[in-house]
């Protein structure tokens, strides 16, 4: 059963590098710093911002999230984004990210786990 969906779009140039510590967890900062291109680092930051906003929208409330860095979005070995959080073990969370020149978009679907 779907509990919520969320989507957010961000203009990459509007996401300031000064927000890194407010948006990214230490793990995500390490992942971002692994990209050599400044362009790719900006896309990464904007994408994480967008998908974290989408996650919050999917949960229909900002309650329970003290900050964006509480939501850790990493990539699996195939490059697919996933939410790393023991707080949501009773839910299946589907994420998607995309970048296109000037924009990054994040999408989230939250499902109740089937038992």
C-alpha cells in the first residue's frame, strides 16, 4: 500500500556550496568529494537536496526530521539511490534522482512493507 509520494525540482545554480553541511551527511560529503568535476559536485548537492525534499513531502510532514543531514541518501553498486535509515524499517522507500543541465529532480514513493 502506498503511504505517500513526493517530488521536488531544484535549479542547480541556486543551491549554494555553503549549505553542504546542512544538506549532506558526512557519508554523503565523502561521496560528493569523490567527484573531481565541480559541475558534478554541484549536481550531486542539488540532487540530494531535491530528493530529501521529496522524501519529506512523501511523509507529508516535516515532523521527525531534525534536519536534511538526518536523511542519508547513498547509491547502491548499480548507482540506484536509497535511503539509509533504520527509522523506516517498516516501510519500503523508492527513490529516483535525475539531472539535466540546469535542474535536478528527486522523487520518492513510500510504501507499507508487506508482511
